């Protein structure tokens, strides 16, 4: 057996297959998702535990570098073949050694409590052995905090599922259908770009951050072309009225982002788009659908109407300090950076673009 740290396409493809097939898999460690952080100037890699040229465990890591601060971030728990806990100590040891080899200030790894919605994989004792502390100290790489879960296993038919929604949600779904909203899937580059534009317009009007198209287009297009993701679009009179983007890993789709045009009368396209994602999940015999946590009170009320259950991680991450001086300096600066997280993301992406243009 051996540990391999790589970005080689052959192994990234095998890792993606491993993540998608693993019952505890997450889109957060798919290679395309890890690669998307390159738009900020961050690096990435996968750490694989290999036996007879097959992956039996591993993790995905993002390697942010901000000035002289460097981090090693594992945004989701290590995945194991057949829940083989025997390799966990080696994987954790490898991550610690790797973060030290790369001279990072801090190693951060996702909390094991994330997996309590299905089957526990306890590795917290290995983290405590190496003096890890609880806490999410680097928030510029998203570490999974839980699920907004719709359990599909308990329904025999799609009609049973629909009847379990709040009556107002059922009414709005049927109303959107009567208003002539049609559902399709964006597959060409232009269709995907237009779908994302709707999401971007929605984000700007609602004043929340979303990456520019040029910073995320490669990730979205690649995921769709590989059949891992879907961009579901609602149209009326040949005009896009709304769209949602979902990614499949671990036996279920996760709602990533979306947006609708705000019009009067309201076409209720958002209800119809989520219903389509749920129907797709049910038809594929997925174990559930993750409508995602977070959002404004209005967004959360909308999601709750689909009879979802919030499953929260007790702590989203553990961290280990490798360089106490640099980490202390980072903590000082981070206090002032935190209120400007959205602006920082835009600045990082802009710096990356300028570097790329200067090389041409």
C-alpha cells in the first residue's frame, strides 16, 4: 500500500469515480470542484491511499496561499472503501506530514460529525491524539456543515412524495405548471451560460456573493459534460425565467445555486425547478435530495416547505497549527478580513486573472 499526492488526470478521474460511488461522498471533493479554487490563485491535490493500483481511501485538499500565509484545507472527511477504518490513521498521518512538507501555517480537516446522518466513521480520536482543536479557522474554502435533507427512501410513489409537501408548496407547483412554465436542461455552452446569468443577476439583486462566470464556467461545463451535474432551466415564451444547478455525489444531488426573475405576477418557477430536481432524484432511485442549508429567512421558509430536515454537524472542522507565529499573524489579519469575505474573493479572482494575462 502507498500514499499518493497527485493532480494527474488519470488519478483524478479514478478519484471522482470513487467519490461518486461512495455512500458518504460529497461534491466538495470532486476534482472539478477542488480545481475551481484555482480562480482565486489557490492550489489543490488529492491524497490517495492505493493498494494494487486501486483507491481504498483518500481525501481532497485545497491549498490556499495568501501572501506569506499558506494552508492545507480538507473540506470533507476522508473517504474509505467499505468503511475500512484501519486506514484512517495512515491517511491522517499522511495529511499531517504533507501539510508540514508544504510548509503550511495550518492544517484544517472536516469534522467526523458530518457523517452522522447515515453511518458514523469515528476518527476524532486520531485527531485528538495529534492535538487538533475544534474550529473552522479558514473560511475562504467551504467546509461542509451539514444537510437540508429530503429522505426519498420512505416514499413508494412520486405522488406520496408530493402529498408530503406543505399544501402551499403543492399549490405553487401546480400554479407554475398552469402558467405555462416549461422545464428543460441546459447542455450547450450558451444554454449553460444563460442559466448562470440568471443566477448571477439574482445574486446581485439580493446582495449576496456569486463567482463571475469566467471564474466558474470551466467547472460547471465540465461537471455537466461528465454527467455529474445538471443545470435545470425554467422558461416561458422562450425566455429563461429561472435556473438551478445541482451536483450528484454520494448517491444524492445537492442544490448548489439558483435564481429566478422577480416578476409580477409571480410565475413561481422556483417551486417548479426544485420539484423537477426532486423528481429526477426519485426517478434515479437516489437515497435523498439535499436542498442545502443557509439563505435568508424567506429562502429557508421556501426550502422548509418541501418537508426537509436539517442535519447539522456539531463542529464543521478541526485544525492543527504547524507554524504558531504565522498562524497568530493570520488570526490578527483575519479579524479584519472577515467582514470583507465577499470582496476578498473578488480581489483574489482579479489578481489571478491579471497574473494569467501578464503571462500571455
